[in-house]
C-alpha cells in the first residue's frame, strides 16, 4: 500500500499509493477531488477485501452531488456532512476532527489511512488569507514535513511543517478522518 518516491531535495521516502486527481484552477472542488482520491485508494488499493469490494466507485459529478458542492462555492464541511457520507458510503466512517495534532496524522499514516487536511493554502504560500483548501496526507517525514496530494498544486508535494502549520492553524487544525469499516453493519428496520 506504499511506494517510494524522491522528494525535491532527493530524499527517498515512503508514501501511501493514493491516486491523484487534478482540480481545475477555476473551481472550488478541492474537497471533492480529495475525497475521490481517498475513495479510489479504499476501492482499489486498501488491504481489506471487504472494504475494497464495498466502497462505491463514484464519479466527480456524483461526489459533487453527494457533498452538496458547487464549482464556485466549494463544500460546507461539517459534522452533518460526515454523518451523511458515512450513511451513503457505509464501508467508511467519516469524522471531522477539530483541533487535530500531528500525532493523529502520524497515527493514520502508520496505519496506512489517508487523512484529508483542511487548511488555508493561500496563507501557507503567500501569508495572505484566502479560502479554505483540502488536500490528502500521503506521507510524513522527519521534522513532521508532509507529503500531500494537493488537488490544486499537484501530486506528491512536500510541504515544510512550519509552513503548513501557518495555514492549518488558520482553519483550526481541522481534518477529515476516514476509517474503514471492516464488517457489515446491522441495520435496524
């Protein structure tokens, strides 16, 4: 479920084999594309066969509809959306973790689980507040530097922890955790 890549500074690091999807420079669908990356990982790469077989293959348009996302309005990410995603995609529990820490990100990575981080990319890059943004953590290396599949900036992007933290704190250190459900849920009628 992992593969080795070279960082910009020629370090060999292990990352999750999460497929990458580009978002357009003009839309606000970073969460939708980040979610697509994670679902493709669970559908095609994740080690548990039950999870692989029960994770739906959803298109970008279906994910836009499911998340109530607009191309120019983005996605409202809240606990109600997490409950709805968990109901509609029962092979995965979705939770919004507010005030997340690097330890949570590391634990997910060590368990081969992707995490969608919510941060202010404009502030991280230019120190100018902008809209919230989403990306998928696919690796964590020394000094807590992150490797992200960023639907706007590109795949396998290394971000220095000190730079990421500036934009992450602005969005209250929020993440969307995806935990696979490894057995069938009993439904009460």
